[in-house]
């Protein structure tokens, strides 16, 4: 059961992200705001920082593939971006200290990168027709605020769970 804790958490985050997306899709906070939960990106960042780069990249690939298949029309964007971000996070964390504040800021930075890249890809293929200033105000800032609130609530328990999982797997 201990080995299933992280995969079940990943599945829960995947389901929560879709549920929050549907919940926040209406006019709950005003019709012009688009709020996108990025719980999977947060989980991958935490797995990479407090677990291993290899696990972060594996979870990034699997969850990215699942995200592409279930939630998007374009296959491959998340499947390639999430493991690549896990790799970059691992490289950055060799320089930075891995405390919770740095982890939260790193997670928000990579959520920003993910949002901007997805926006640029959607502009490139013609799915999005808004300018960057509108994107910034109506999607990026609300998305970062929601994910910051999620990080404030869940960062410590998530950190503890991943560190415990890593400790148990290192002990075997």
C-alpha cells in the first residue's frame, strides 16, 4: 500500500484538476476571468524536488500523456513539456536550496512557463485569438493566484509525503 500512495495521489490530483476546471469554468469569479488549476505541474515539481528527477520525469510523461488524451485537442504538448520541466527543475534545484518557499516560487515560475507556452501554441495553430495583455490579465494572473492558494494549503503535506516515500524506497 505504501508504494501506491504516490500514484494514487497523482491520480487524485489529475481528477481534482479536471473537476476544478469544470467548477471554475462558469461565471463564478466574473465572466472575463479564466482560472486554470495546474495541480499536476505542482505535483511534478514536488516529486522532482523532494523525490528524484527520474520519478519527476516519469510522472510528468505519464500525467502529460493522460492530460493530452483526456483534456486537450492537441496530443503531445503536455506529454513533452511536463517531463522537460521536471528536468529543468532538477537542474535549477542543484543551484537553489530546496525549502518550501523556493519550491513554491519554482512551482509558480514553471506554471507561468507552461501557461505562456500553451498560449503561444494555441496562437500558432489558431485556437486562441486574444492578445498577450488580455491573456496576462484574464488568465495568467488568476491562474497563478489559484495555484498559489493551492500551494499554501497543500505544500507541506505534499513535501512530507514525497520525502517519506523517497526515504522508504531508499531503505529497501
